[in-house]
C-alpha cells in the first residue's frame, strides 16, 4: 500500500466514522427550550465538534491500522474478493 492509497483509506474511514458519530448525543434547541430566532428547532444546541473530531480521529486511526494491516499482510487478496471470477490470476501483480 502506497502513501496515497493509505491516506485515501484513512480519509474514507474518517468521514464514514464522522457521519456515524455526529448525531450521537445530539441535543436540539427544541429540547433545550431555547430556539434562536431564524434557526429551526431541530438545530443542535451545542455541537461539541472539537470533541467529536478528536473521537473520530482516534476511532479512525484504530480502524485504519487494522484494515491497513490486513491489506499489507496479504491475509485478504484481490483474488479472494473476486466473486464472479472475472480477474485473471496474478492481476494485481502487474
């Protein structure tokens, strides 16, 4: 795995994790009872983005180490994922 593919893998994992973590423990302005004029009641009261970004980065780093380790070790290869048998043997060695 090259540096670019490793970075892209981390970015994909980071954003997927972010979209899972963002709605967790969300308290809306409607629930708080203090709706700012011009905003919907479903807007977050406090988003706590810095804390969520740190959490997402820690989770993503752990997942990246696990997934990158599987890819680099060769435990799972491209031929194993070829469900329809359309790849010729040694395709990824080119």
